[in-house]
């Protein structure tokens, strides 16, 4: 058995294989892809999965965008490399479900900068023959969306019924509405806004600092060595605190102790909530690249629909389709009043926009938990778009 860092590296290699059910590569030199920053990169590999069948008219396509540590595996399990595991929205995807695969053609792609088969910091830099590490250019939500557009062009998709996503996925859905306003009939954005808040940026800064302060991080050059697992674990703990609500923490953990037989006054005695955070941190290091965590949180920080346009309002006025916004009552990462305010901004910009609120004690994570409520909401909005 190797060290935890070595095991984390091995696990990530297997995980990328497992999630690599389909791949699309483009922007091979000399036809490099120009990022929003002006920097160029290529070739770009995009890992993706599809569910259902494309209709002859091509009018049944739904693009689902994933959140920070998500992947292209959004739906039912598919066996890849002899392994299978259901996706993060599996209860919502399949025959008769919210995303009915007998009606819709579902596409989900691992984002640019990811670590589940798409080009990211762990990918090989063709100029050096080594992993990019911090040589990988900073990417934005807009860059992710433009790459997704290339994938859809490759798949022969000319128009989307909807773009749907939660959290960072919701950011992508909103960016789609601004960047490609005539490409879809509507957008469903859950627990996301048009630009990331200062509080959210602060949380992400603390998480990145945890990784970068790990002695094993080596300025991003840890590939093939021990991973900065303690830094990534701490970053995940910080994130998990923002994903939960005070109500669910109290209900699930209260002030219960994890080791009941341990001396109450022993310094290493843990409360149950501390044990939970330890578990979540250790779980992520076995499946996620620390540098990817840095880059994707940076992309979230940079998210601002108005960048590059005369104003934020000018960017919103580009939107030509209905935008359905769903806030979460107990969310402390994207407060419901922020999401509601986004709907107000959209309506003031002459955009058809609605705000609904998911009543849940689960905090930001409710969009990955409240499947029954999400089913009703998504069905209603898709039915509206099909009319």
C-alpha cells in the first residue's frame, strides 16, 4: 500500500478512465483555441456523455452543465473500463423521469479545466511533454461554454431545447443565454447568479490557500509524486461548510461526539460534525485533482455576465429566451435573495424571467438531494418550453 497521496494519484487515474465514456478532440495545432484571456491552447479534449436519442428534427436536446467537482457522468450508470457508477443527477434522468430519455437527448460534458477526461492542469502540455500544472491558462465560465458549443457542433446539434445546471452549472447556463442567445429555447439555472458574490470569492480564496500552503503542492508540480492531499482535504472541508445550512447541521449532528468512549477532554476528541468534514475531505482526494480545484474555483470567481460588454445590463439585454431561476431557501453560498435579485435584473432588462424557491433545509447541496421537488420543477419548465 502506498501513501495516501500515492493512492489518491492512482485513484484519479482510474477515475478518469471510468468517466471517459466518450471524447471529442479539437483545436489541434496550428488551429489553437483562443481563450477569453487571449491565450491560446490546443489540442482540447472534451469528455462527454449522452442519454436518449437525437430526434430527426434535432429539437429535443438538453445540455446539462455540472458543478465544481462534478463530471460528465450525470445520469444512469454506464460500464466503462469494467466499472460502473450512477451519475450525480441519476434520479432525474431516464425513461419517465424529469429528463425523460424517451423524449429528450441529454448531453453533459466535463468542463474545460476539469480532471475527468477533459483538458485541464493534469493534461499533458504538448510543448513540454509534461502535465501543464500552473502552465495551464486560467479559464472562465465563458470559455467552458464556448468549448461546449464546439462539442455540440461536432454532435450535429444546431439548437437546444434548454441548458440546465446548478451552482457552477447554473453559471454556465446563464452564460449560454448571453453568449449564444439564439441557440436555445430556454435556460434553467439553479442556485446561481449572473456574477459571483464577494462572499463566495472569499470562501474560494480560503480553499485555494489551503491547497497552495500544503508543502506537497510544489507550486502545482506534484504529478507523479505525493499529492497535496491535506490541502485539498481542507479545501473540501471549507466548501462543505458553505454547502450545508445551520439547520441541517443541527439536525444531523447537533453537539454529538464521534468517539463516545474517548475522554471528553482529550484534545483529539471530535464532534460528529468534525468527523463528517474529515470524511468528506478524505473522500474527495481520492477522485479529484487539486490543481483543477484551484482553476475551477478561480473560474467561478471570475464569473460576470457583463464582462466584455458595455454594462451588466447590456449583457442581460442580449438574452432572447425565458430564464427560469430556482433559489434554495437555506443556501448560504448563493443566498435566495441574490437569485431573486437576478430575476429582477433580468425583467428590468426586458427578459422573460421567473423566480421560484426550493424550500429545503439542505442548503446549497439541495440541488443534489431534493430530487422529488426538482422533478416537479424541471418537468413544469420543460413542458413550458415545448409549447
